C-alpha cells in the first residue's frame, strides 16, 4: 500500500493508505477530502523510519507556516 496526502480546503487532511492514486481518490471522496499527491520518502539513512520522515515534514511545515505569519 502507498501513502497519499490529502487536503481539506486550504488545510492538510489525513493521510490515506491505498493501492494507487485512483484508489486513494475513491477513499478520499468517501471522507470528503481531496488527494493532492503520493507521499514519497526521499531521505535515505540506515535506521531512518517513516516516523522520522513525518517529524521532519511536520517541522518543515511549521517552519514555513511561521515564516508566513
């Protein structure tokens, strides 16, 4: 299964686990959210996990949000 990112209006929505983009769109429609793309891990390091990637993405997102305000 792949992980897809969603949005609700202008805000980040829940991540969706799906087989492909079309499958993710079907799940998203039932949830009332919009699929915006596949979450692809591009950082490689021994022992680097999905949780590590989530923490980095959250930190970068918060940093970008703080710059806008």
